[in-house]
């Protein structure tokens, strides 16, 4: 559509810098979340789309990091990036809970040197920041991003080693184990921001299979003083959960306008500010896909 | 479920209120009907039988699955017996000595469980629920619950499934 072009162009620029900030949803969808036996495979679809869980827009092509129940790093096998989705397999050989994560972490921004505006190279980490900004640079504006997208798969009994927090960005601390979900039992999760329980986070829960439903099944909640949220599942199914410090953006919008708080309720901590496609401050988000089984 | 396990709880029935006792062995005669199905593709169901008592970890009494499949591959579908898998199965390893066995044919299947043998604990008086769950490949899944009070001498209960299980009954004596 003609009139949308400028908007899309802005969205594309933002996508390079901060995929988590755009309206399209990033998701990882495992073939199974609860398996029995001692030697299993799961396969995972990874994509970016509006409708959950339909791969009809872009693949999520990043190679995921697999953490095995004993804490060691596993391997994503048969990784393939297609037009609409990426797929990969994980070979489960240990008993317990695996984490499969795509963490988009880095610093982006720009500076002025000798009158010329330069971008900080993509992929720069917070630790490298000092080394990529040359002496004499002025008007340095940077923004840090930690966009965590992870799923869990359990072979045998659930374990908790993969939930050890790193202290960076938003992380999930299970009260209810994410591979122990049944439709008739509410589940409680705690969310940490930089390792500490974070109140007031926006938690969006959306049931997959939206194509066959007139109205989306969506639950909007905020974490309590302990950073906890209790979700009552409307039915069994695959749910997409997204956690952000600020109110989720309506679809189709570009970069968030300056100081847009939580409907005026609460300004974002280090809230993003519009600055020519390079928002300053910090962007953190957490995304997971949870399977809720029938009782 | 009256109570739930995180999977990290390993206390088992029989460890607490269900102390093995030296008296005459309690014997449970259990009858489970597997309905005959008129379907194009029939596979014998996986069946699990377990005992629940409030405040105690559930105790698996019997599991019927594809034990003979090469390389232990039959364990791959144990989690389809979903309530049992969550309540007890996922903390066990298979084959489970004295507990697991082959799948059974349609008809009335009899099972005798003697306290102290296999998975059957000696019961202390109290309220229990015997649970039977069946899950069938390319079929459905059903759970039948038989609550009972054990007074130390005898108990009996009967229930009926609607699809994957027919009549289920037991008598427990000592």
C-alpha cells in the first residue's frame, strides 16, 4: 500500500538496530516441550510474524544457544534459514530441562568525529564500547539492547539449572516450571530485570492458532511488587509470552515517541527516545513460547 | 489434581504415612477393561496405574507400554500418559522392575498387587485414590479415578470409563 511506505521504511531501519522494538513478533516454536525416554530430538521453527505461530513474514535466522541440563552448551543441528522461517534440531541426551535461546544483545549508536556522523559497528558489545569510539568523538549517543527469546524443553523430570540468572536484561525465574503447565492450573512466573525482581513489567500472553479465531486470545498483565505474574490459561495450547518494561507498541508504529510511558502511568526506565532511528537509553525484552497441556 | 509435584520432589508414598508393615500382606485385585475398538488402525494402549494420597508423592503401581521395542524406544511415548507422567512417571526410569510390563490386549485384564512387591506399598489407614490412565496411539486418552478409604481390613471401588477404558474395579484386603 502506497501510503504505508514511509512507515515501513522507518520500521526497517529500526529492525536493523532493534528487532525487539518492532511490532512483529519473534518466536521460537518447539515440536515438543515434554518428552520421555533418554534419546530424543526436538525441532524448532524460528520466525518473525504478526500472527502466532504462522511463518509468513521473515525467518529468525540467528543461531541459537543451547544450554543443557548439566549447564554445558549443546548444539543446534541442521540449522537452515528459509524464506519465512529458520529451523534447527536439538538432540536431547540428558535428563532434565534444556534452554534454547536467541539473545540479541549489544550496543548501538553513533558519534560525530571531524564533523562526520559515524555509526557504531553492529555487533558491538557493552564491553567493547570504549574501544570502538575513537578519541575526539563528540555527540556520542548509544543505546544498549538485551532482547532475550528463549524456550524450554524437558526430557524426563524438570530441572532448574538453566534458570540461573545472568543478571542481564529480563529473565524468567520459575515459580511454576515452564515445562509443567496444565490448562486447569494457573502458573506463576517471576521476572527479573538485571537479576532483580522487577515490578510493573508488561506481560503479554497470546494463544497461538489465531488464524482460526475471530478475536485474539490475549491476556495483558503487569508484574507485582515481587516481579511475579500469575497466568490463568484459557485453554491448552502454545502461548507466546512477551515481557517489556514499557507498554507494548501498537502494530505498525515506528520508533516509540519520546517519553511515552505506560499510558502515562510510569515512564520507562531509561526510556527510549526518538533520535533519527537510533533510540538512546536501553531496550530490554523477554520472549518465550510455553506449551500448556490438557489436564 | 489435589496436589502437585514440581518434579523435584522425590519423596515417595511408602516413605512416610505408608510405612511397610509386618502384618499380613495387603492384596489388591484389580480389574481393568480395555474396550474393543472397531477402528482401522488399532494399537494397544499404554496404561498406567497409580496411587495418590494427599500430601504424599503419587506411587506408580503398574505401567503397560511397548517394552520390547528396540533400543528402549517404547519409552518415547510414555509422556502421552500425561497425568501419570507428570504425577509420577517422569521421575522413574524404565523398564521399572516389578512395575512395568508389556501392553495388554482388549478385554478384561486382571492384576494382583501385593504390598511390598513391585510398586505396591503397604497402606496405612486413610483416604486414597487409585488412578488408571490409558493413552492409545492414533487414539484418545482417558483417566478413571477411584477414591477409597482404607480402614486396615478391606476396601473396594468401581468406576467406568467412557472411551479408552471400560469398567475399572478393585478389592483390597489383608
